[in-house]
């Protein structure tokens, strides 16, 4: 079978020397990113401070429109920030919790950085954090999630795809339940955008956030924040700065929020990161997430079959409708196995409680899946594994 998406391999230099299966953590860098970062340096070198008026100032919204195409949003609904922690904090700063509505509901398997934000704010007593428990460390029962959302709930920050297991949550059901009781949902799409098709507009989600490090192949420092159009004028974020001002260059001493998505900006943006991120977005949009998803489902299924055949235990969902783009394999002494794989130029990673995380993307060859499982089996069955164990490699 011809895989037309493999034509994109030549655009990613690291694929020439490694078996790169870690797009859930850091997507491969597009070759064009070299040129874009050179463009940034050239702009700074030749235009100096004039660069702000010649494109830099508008980049957080212009680049945000590129992300909007990927996540099924309208233009003018996405702004760029440095990371998800900032975006979550900014959203939270929009609200004034009351005793009768101050509960935050999120899942136990949410990404820790997100949990840290809400835990920190809960310490003052103005918020109550309720984390929905997982029975298996892989999934979150939908019924339990829906039951936790009640009339006292203010915000529901959830991961679309869980980082440890790639479990794909039923975001629509959670959003509908939250709206029934007057709560808002913050959908973290970090592990879904670029590999799972969805539309924040069709989901009717209130806020969405994510970053470019993973499936979008955009590198670090380029997080994004979506705000539903009808909510943009409703909120006045306390986490703010001069870019959120209606007239930032008037240098007024008091805040007058911009009337649109710009009010969800804050201080000066990370311009180099925005230059770096754009090439990945363009590739994702050119291919289309539907095509990427079709290949992902096929390859993750193949990876699961290969792992089971080799005697490994798979800790990701078997149902492709409930699985993102990653397969987690609970190899014995998974930390040591991962260390040896990296030494052999098979780029994967390991998370406690999940095992080895392996992620094919649109640029992955089928034979690379066979190779990584073969290497894992060999490591398990040979002295290389024993040597790492003797050296004290942690599980």
C-alpha cells in the first residue's frame, strides 16, 4: 500500500538519522523552521524596533488564526501565549468565585501542570478542587465525570486526550453537562490537536488551550488560547498586560480592555517562538487532520498488535474511538528499556504508571513500528537489559 503522507518525511531532518516516535512529547522540527528563524533574525537585524509595526505586534492573533484552522475555530478567536499554564491562569483570572459556585472539577489523570494551577488557587479557600478518580490509571469513567459536575461547579478543566494513556474523553458529553448547570469548560487539546479531528465550534466549548510542542511540530513557547466568540466581551482577565488594552500605545494609566480576542493577551509576546511554530501549522493544515487521523488509527492499531504478539502489555485503550495518537506499553523495567532504546536512536519516552510511550505521526513508516517492537523485545531478552538493571536504572 502506498503511503502518500511519507512524502513529508524529507521536510523533517531528524528522520534521516533516528526512528522518531515521540510526537506526543516533541514533534519533529520542519526544515522550513530554519528559514523562519532566519527571517526573525533578519527582521530584527535590519528593521530593528520598526519590526513591531511591520508584523511582530499582530503575530499573536495572526498565528492564532493558523491554529484556529486546525482546531475548527473561526478567525479572531485564538491568541498565542507561551504555554498552557499561563492560559489556564488567565482563564481562571476571569472569574470571581462565590461560595455557592466555586467548585473546579477535573480528572485525576489531567496533566500535572494544569492541576498545579488550580491547586495553588484552591489554597486560599476561594475555590474547591474535586478530582474525578480513575479506577485503572488509563481511563476516566464518563458517568463519574458527569456526576461530579453540579450547580456548584464553576469551571471544568479537562484533557481531551489523557497524556499518560492516550484515552480520548467524550468532550461533547462533558461540555453539555457543564452547560446544563451553568458551568464553563476549559478543554486542553494539547494531545489531540493535529492528530484527532475536532471542532471547538461544533463542540460549543467555552475555552480551549494547548501548545505547539507535540503533534503540531511547532516547538516550545507557542501555546494557544481559544475563547468562544460570544464570551469574549463578557470577561475581563485579571492576568493581563498592555497587549490586552484597547489602545496600548496611548499608554493610559488604567486598563480599558480591547473589545475582542485581544483582551485575552497580556504582556509582550515571545516572537521567536511564533516564527518557529508557523511552519508546523502550515504542514498540518496542508495535509488535513482527517488524513493524519486515518493513518494514526491504522498505525496505532498495528503497533498494539505487534506489542501484544511480542508479549507486552498495552496500557492504551484498544478502541480507536477512545484512543488518541499514542500507544503506551507496560514493559517490565520500562525506564531501563526506554534508556536503551534512546541509546539505539529509537526516540520514545517513559511515564510512571503508563510505561513506554510510542507515537507514530504522519511521517512515520510502517516498518519503524516493527523495528521499535523488535528492539524492545531484544532489549528485554538480552544482556543489554540486564546491564541497565545492574546499573540501577529506575523502573
